[in-house]
């Protein structure tokens, strides 16, 4: 089981929480990520993390536990363009 938070910070900033079941079934839930200001961007990043942790907590209540968390990102000339956290869970 994997829970993935994806954030794209380009012109059309987007965020989503993706879950991939052990059988390969994938579900994607969009997270509101409208930009507007640095303050709004910071608040939206917090909302993405909260949504990700809420999803992980749902699975832990169902008997799953977190094995590892892997953050990754892509930057161009020092500006983050894409950020992702992958939570690997097992029963």
C-alpha cells in the first residue's frame, strides 16, 4: 500500500493525494491548491500535508502501519517545481 502526496508548483499549481492498493488499484483525490501569494502557497502546502496524514491515519486505523516515508522533489535554478512524499505501508 502506498500513499503519495504530489504537489506541482508551476503556472497551474496542483496537488493530489494518490493511494495505490496492494492489487494495483489507484485512487486520486485532488487537493485545492490555488496560489495567489506566498502566504497562500504556504497555507496550501500545510493543507496538502494535513490531507496526506489524514489518509495515512485512516489506513493505520484499519491495521496498516508505516514502513517508510520518502520525500523527493525537483528544482530548476533553485526553485522547487515538483514535490512528493511517498508513504509505504504494510499490514
